[in-house]
C-alpha cells in the first residue's frame, strides 16, 4: 500500500542512524550574528529570532555557551544543522540537560487502519514518562489529535508535557522525502495552522509554537512558507532508531551513546510503528540520571 510504504519510509528516515535528510537545500551563505531566543509576550516559551531573509529559524540542540546561536543552514546530513543549532561539546561542569521528544505520527488518510485496530498511540509510554517524572515534548500531528482527542487533552493539560506541531497530514514539506506525499508550497502554512487548531480543539493547553518537519525534510521554500506562522522549527541531534525497531536494548544503547549535554533526542509515540520505545525509555532514563543528566522540555532547552 503506497501510504503505508510512505509512512514506513518517513519513520525509518528519522529513526535510523545516519539517515540523510532528503530534499534539503543550502540556505543563504551569509553568516548572521548569533541570536538569543526571544520570549513571546507574557510567560510563553522561548522562540528563536528569524533566520536570514526572515526564514523560519531551526533549532537542533542547545549550543555551547549561554544559549542557542544562529548558524549555517541545513546541511542535509543525518543530524542536520540550522539556525539555533550548535555542534560543539559542552565544557566540563556545564549543565547536563537533555530533551526527549516524541513524534505522534498519523497521516491524514490512516483513519481506516485505525478503525481496523491499528494503534498509532502509545499510552504505556506516556504512563512511563509520568511514572519516571520525565518532562517531555510531544510533536503531534493534527490527525493524531483527532483520532485520540482524550489522550491529546490528557497530555496537553499535564504540566509535565508540552505539545508541539508535527503538521496535520504528516506529508513532506520538501521532496524527495522518504517517499512521503508532498504538501504544496501554497498549502504549507494552512497545514500547520490546521494542526494547531485540531490540537487545541481537544482541550490541550500546553501547546508551544514549535514545529517538526515530517521526515525532518525542509528547504528554503518551506522555511519561507512557514515564516508567517511564527513557529520555530525543531530538529534533533540524537537519532534513537526506535522506528520499527524490535530490540529495546539497541535503541537505548544508541541513545546513550549519542547524548551529550544539550542534546535533543527524537523518538516516537506510535505503538504500531515504534513498539519498543516504552521499554527503551525505561532503560534510558535511569542510566542518564545516573550520569548526572536532567531532563527538560524543548522550551527549557531552548532557553539555555
């Protein structure tokens, strides 16, 4: 089935070590001065300043130093880079923080599969995060929120979590992107806004203005198209490899080997596509705490 193959490709793309970000293109070569995250009026989350030419900024991990800085454009490599990304290791004694993020993926046309019993949610994972008291950011598609409104509301009203946007349809915002169907450039903004609307209609309150591109694929055109939404795009520097994995030990070992102070880990909250994530998290969290790490949501990681 074409849709199933597309979703498998996308999940595998952001869940496999060394995966290439398909469809990325170099951003402008200008080297802007470092920028600090700004705060929206009131007590809202941190946001990065726009990139060169007003493009949507991209955050990948906490940079070395007092906070995120602006950098070069996306490299198209496995970990990627972008405005607000940083690759330097933290100095000894620096704040050992790490953000675990979970993509709640569901495409716009997977309703029949859900009706047939396929589970795109993972309540056991959310329960483990609560039991372990791990602050986390869930990147949720609008379609997932529509399918599981009670769970979306529960996650989005729990101060332990924050919900960010993973598009409405989980279609690609640049092409090629692991076989995903592509959102037309003219429809990109509407797709993101539709997702925010679907999430908020569940009653979720802790919704942050962050966006993760499906498959991690983006280019200048998509960054330009989303600029009016005011979001900060959030990528990652540690790939968990949990997509379609069957060995929780392998997933946990990959995360533990990759995490450094300021890291941002990508995982999944989709039982059918990432069946061992819950088990892996229950191994990762105690070990990282033993190493002195503190878990934070993306909004705190971005504040620096």
